[in-house]
């Protein structure tokens, strides 16, 4: 197609790489589910299945909007053709929905694991600079949850920043590579974000309802309920009989 199609520039080549980013966590989650068979991995896989069902089988069937360049209407700076090579409908963008959903789910999971400001400051002050840098990097992961039970404020920032760098540019990159229009990525982003928030709410209700089954085998012994409702125990107030004062006792997370 040389001489007919506009060649990719540097930004568009980067955009092609970003097109694979939403599928990287999915592969890692699937591998973990096959090895651990935990509810923590299952809820993510079910969310992806629901998102694909709504996006591909319902919304796209109703919108029936072609991708940019499908009608050979786009031309590059050299007068050559530009646009997507995919023949499927482009409204809404599944890549944008998946990337936005990953980001929202990861943030919602991490925010419930942040320790108090006092505990966070104490952990930071006790650690050396090398340990701080190591702890900062350890929260970088390719699955939409935190492997640790607790996070300091710095670790939370690192986790959110990592997911933001690899997922938030995806909608923009889909426009750069001409696989979707602005409206298509905006609609996909909206669907992914709303569905992630709604799904997270459902998961929290189920976590609370089946809290007594944590660490136990469920569903005929095929799954392990390892997605805890409260990963870090909260503070409790203990009365001192000798001094008649109430002191705050904190519990360490295992």
C-alpha cells in the first residue's frame, strides 16, 4: 500500500503500542485466576465479560457508526489515505472503555487500603531513602488490585500514577491512530467509567454479605474467597480501668 496510505509518524507508532495496553492486565488476571482460582480474579473477569457484552453486542449494534476513514474521506498531509483498517463499527471505543474501567477499578480498590495519615507518616519516617524508593516501585503491577493489605499515601500515589500513565492516554491514542473519532472514544470512556463504578458497588455489597466466607472454599470447592471486604482492620477504642481513660489501640495487618 506504499504510495496510497499515509505512513505512520512517531506518535502514531506509540499509539499502536498503547492499543495493546488494555489487554495486558486481562492476560495477567486470567493467568492468576487459573493458578489461584480466587474471587479476587473472578470479579475482574466477570466485569470484562459484562463490558464486552454491553459494548460489542448492544451499544455498537444500536449506534452502527463506522470508524474514521471507512469511507475513504480522510487524507494525510501528503494527500494519501488515512484511517482505520478495521471494518467493525467504531461507536463506542472498546479500548477506551476497557482502559478507563481498569483505571477506575484499580483506584477504587487501592483507596480502601490507605492507612491513616499518622501511620503513613510513621512508616515513611522509619524507612530509609532506599527503602522508600523500593516501596514506591513495588506497588507497580499489571493487575487491577493491590497485592498488599495496606498502602501509605506515597504508595497510593505511585499506584495511581502507574495506572494513569499506562491507561489514561489510551483514548487519546485511539484518535491519533485514526481507529476512532473523538465522539467514539468519549462514549467509550463514559461507558467504561460508569460500568466500573457500578460494578465496584455490586462487589462491595457482595463482599459485605459473604464476609463470613473469607479464606474459605466456595462454589462446590472450586473457588477460594480471597477478596476481603476490609483488608485492614480499623482502630478500636480500649478503656484503661486503672486510669479511667480511653486509649486508641491500633491493630497491625497481617
